[in-house]
C-alpha cells in the first residue's frame, strides 16, 4: 500500500435520465476520520451508504463531501380534482332552473379554481433507483480520484521524510564518532577536573571523588541514546517504505527522536556533540511537521 497524504480534492459529475449530478470532495488533515456530508433534500437515504464507502476508502482526514442534483428538464402533468368537479356538477344540477342548461365546456371548467392542478411530474421507482445507483457509482469514482491524489502527494512526502531520516542517521553517526566520546578522552577530562578540585583541598575524600567521577562518566555516556536513535531510524525507514496508514506510528517515532536528542544535548560535555544535537533537533522538528500530513 502507498503512503497517503490527508489533503486532496476530487470532483465527478454525470447524468442519469433527466437528472444531472455532481460530487465534490475535499480532504484535509485530521487526528481521525471525520466525514461532513451535504446531501440535497430528499436524498438523505443515501447517507449510510456514502459513509460506508468513505470509511472503507480512508482511515484518517477531515473529509467534506457535497452532492448537487438538478433536473435537465421539468415535466408537468395535469391532475384532475374529481371531488371538486363533482361538486361543481352537483351545483349545476341544483341551479338547472336558474342558469343556462348548456353543457359545460372544458375551457370553462379550466377557469374554475381547483378543478385542474398542474404539478411537476415524478419519475417512477425504477428511474429513481437507477438515478441513485448512478450517483453512488459516481461517488465511488470520486473517492478513487481523491485517493489517487492523496497517494501522489504521499509519495512526494515519503521522499522528503526519507531524506530527513537519512540526515538524522548521518547526525547520529557524527555524534557516535565524535572523539570526545572515547573512553580515554572522557577519563582525561574527568582526571583534569578531579585534579583541579584536589588542589588546595586536602580534606576532600579522594576515593569519594573518584566514585563521583565514575558516576559522572556513566551519566555522560551516550551509548543508549545512540542505540535507540538507530533503532528508531530503522523503524521509521521501514514504515515509509512499507506504506499504508503509518502517520500515527511515524508521529510516535518523531516524539521518540525528539526525546533522545534532548537527552543527548543535556548530557553532552563537548561542543561538537552539542552542535550536532541541536541540528538533530531541527531536522526532527521538520520530520514531525511533515508527518502530520500523512494518513
């Protein structure tokens, strides 16, 4: 599966009988999956199917979906109000001795309000079912278009993120190879510090000083942080190459990257390592910012 960005746009339109329809989909970043749906009055019955299809296609992102449906032609039909006609004819019989008994003509009846009503013709059940099926098929195509756009942007993000991971790996190697991390260098610095403290302070317990120095040397060792960074680098690269919905896991790794870089900076006693640690934090922030766009 390809990585997906959470941003994208798609539009699909078509016709079904005398009806013209159009789907418009917009997707932006979101912590989970949220669909905001706008359907024309009378088509609310489609909501369950629309939500099912969208939920099967995407796992994250705020999706806005709107449907518009219009009739290409209006069809009207005349409807006879038989009760009103019967009432008019009954009245005519009652007034037969008063009014002209000539037969009523159609144009006369049309002038009587309520006898004939004109209304828009309705499609049959089969035509409505066919229209609804075409609209849902159009939605499936629009969702596929949106997915393709999100995957295209996801591929571009993947390349950027892999470059960030490569930079993080390079900085980790720089920190690991720095001469200040060698045991002789650490021992030399600690010996110099102990000697400075011992000058003029004969009352200090030499054994205790050496014990404290050994503790400081242990705390200053960056081996664990470097090993964890290497493990996170491998995991991040595997997720990016594997694809699929990896945004949440990559965001977790970004937090772990940040945690290790903070520890390295706080434990560092060499300017070169501190500089590399600060640069590492900058790259990790860039990595995490881009990860927020992934599904």
